[in-house]
C-alpha cells in the first residue's frame, strides 16, 4: 500500500473560490492541495461575466490586478433589478467593475497559482471524509485518500463536503427557472433586457441568451428547441438560432449553510451560499470568502493563533452572504413582467438616480460597504482600508502595495517610532508614513483622520489609533496570536 499523502489543507474544488483560497494559504506559507474534477481550468460555459470593485481591490492588494485589467474591460457593471448604477464618484482607485468572463478569470488565476507552485489533483473529486482530533482523512473518487489538518469545501452548490459534514443548507425553494445559452443566429436580435433576462453579445460572434422559462420542475437538460421556444415567447421569432456552444439552466433557489465550519471542515463560496445571479455577486463574494478565511486558517495551521480564530470566519462572512441572499430575492421580486411590478420598478429606478439611495445600494452590490463587527470605535474599524498614496522615508508608497505578501501591517501616521510591537515583528509589518489629504469611505463619506491603523491581511482595519496605543496589544493578540 502506498502511504497516504499528507497536506496541511485540502481544498475540494478548483473554481474561483478554491483557487483564491489556495493562493492565500500559499502566500502565508501553508502547504495546500486542490482536488478538482475538471481535467483543466477550461469551462464548458462562460458562467459569471464580471468582477465588482471590491474583488478588483482584493486582486490589487495581492499585486496581480494588472493581469485581469489587461484582459477585462473596466466599465460600470453595477445594477439592481436591471437598474444600472454608476460608482465613478466612489472613493476608490477602482471605481468601476470589470467585464471579464469567468472562463478567463479562472485561466488567469490558474496561471498565478502555477507561479506559486500550488499542486492541483485533476479529474478527481472529494467523495467523503472522516475527521478526528488530529486531522481529516479525505476520500477521493479514484480510490485514493489524503490526510490533512483541515478540509475546505469549495465544491459548489451541490457540495459533497457540506453534505458529508451534515451541515444544513437552509433557505428557500426556487420560484423561477431560466434557460441560458450561447448560440449562433441567422438574424441578430436587438440586444437588451427582456423576458426576465436578456439577449446580448457573447464571444466569437455568438449570442448570449438568458430568458425565463415556464417549466420550473423540469430536471432534464434543456435543448436547442427550448431556446427557440423561449425566444418566440419574448420576441415572436427564433432568429434562426442554431449551433449552440452550450445550453444550461438555473433557478432562483436561495440557500445558505447554517454553519461555515464543522470541526476541521470549512465551507466557502457556493458550497456555503447559493442564490439567483442577480447583480452578479456570487463569484465575487466567494473570492472574498477566500481572502477572509485564508490568513486565519494559515495562522491556525502554523500554530500562530488558536483554533478559535476560525470562528471569526463564520461570524464575519455569514452575515455578508445572508445580505446578498436578501438583495437577490428582492431583485427577483421586482423583476417580474406584470404591469404592477413594472410600475414598482419604475419608482425604484427613480430612487436610484438620487445620490444617497444609489450610493447605498451600489456599495452593497459592489462589496465596498462591507463592515465586520469589531466593536464600537472609529468608522474605519472593521471596514476596508482605503488605498492611500503614502509618503515614507523610502519614497511614495501605496497602502495596497504593503499587502502584496498577505502580511498584516501596523501603519503609523503619527510620530515615527511611536509604537513598540517587538513581540510581533515576525508577523506584523511596521510602517512609518505620512498621508496628506482627507479620508473618505464609500457611503459614509469623510471620516476623521486616524494616527495609526492595524490592517489585517484581507485589507480590513482591526484597530484604529487616536494618538495612543490603547487597545493595540489586545488587537495584535486577538488577530495575530500571543506574543
């Protein structure tokens, strides 16, 4: 018998969430392996079509955003129930979204993982596991097994990991079904929203079709005839549709794992939450799950922090996904085609032209309003750190540049040398700098300039200084272990 391969962390699923988590763990010096059923990163369909501002910021924090910007198209992609919202006046370096198909996003991400040396076991799936006090034995579909300290299920809405862990997937049954396809057409239709979805351009001259279909309970795979029927229902003609590149369907089933952790097993991305793709938020919150979890799991594995640090993953990310579930259900509710709902949608469109409602909803959709509950204090506490242009003794420096290696930062904007963090110097970067300008946050607007901030690897502020070091040691211990 071959000895069982051992890893610190096994990730089930090599989609956007799984790959981002693997990158985060690797940057933190943690041994990780991905188990992925596909033979390559190629997708049978384009799936998600873009990135929101906060996800672009996250990629910028790791120094790889240029790769994605080079192939994507920066544009305003935020919408609520089909009502577009512009964020070009938001206080962020990336006050836009990015049109980039998931198939390309995964390809670029896979290239980064290759550079980081992350191993991927392809054409295999996690089929089950058993866990004990020392770790997890992970069974694979080829009959082999892996031994890990932790297993993370990033294996989608039908997650085998979640089911094997016995974690309830609570929520709401579907009310609507859509057909989605990329096809060729003899006659090009007018592009735009209709039929509870829309028709638009796809790659290589194909046409993308997403339309509501009436047969909610249907379980077999949709066909080209189903696409024809859907087109005729909304436009009265099928445009000579032919040569489908792919055809699929989805519903507005809305569910969330009641717990993101069960012992040594954790969930992230679609394995932890599924919802209708209204607003294009799914891929984005999955990537952001990974960035919240990665550094925490690495510190627990490396015995820098106690296992209780993992409880903050559920505490912080579960409410974020719950809010996404609520806003996608609300979008679906005002997306119907009857006259009364259309009237309601018209009133909503009027409201979203006003600054405060637009900023509130657009910040929610784009992920720029995320605020973890870290207690009372400065408005920055628990929120994303702005990417300020700093002045240091070594020259100008952006805040996000300090996060490229996924290491926390104590940024001192007061008297140089004003803080002593000697017990944590192997874990936390200490930077003396100056910033000239006012501080502004999305939605909240201008805030009082702090004298120091403790920035976690995920870019969120864990402590804000007011001229003293009150509470700093407690924050360092809570997030980065005992001295």
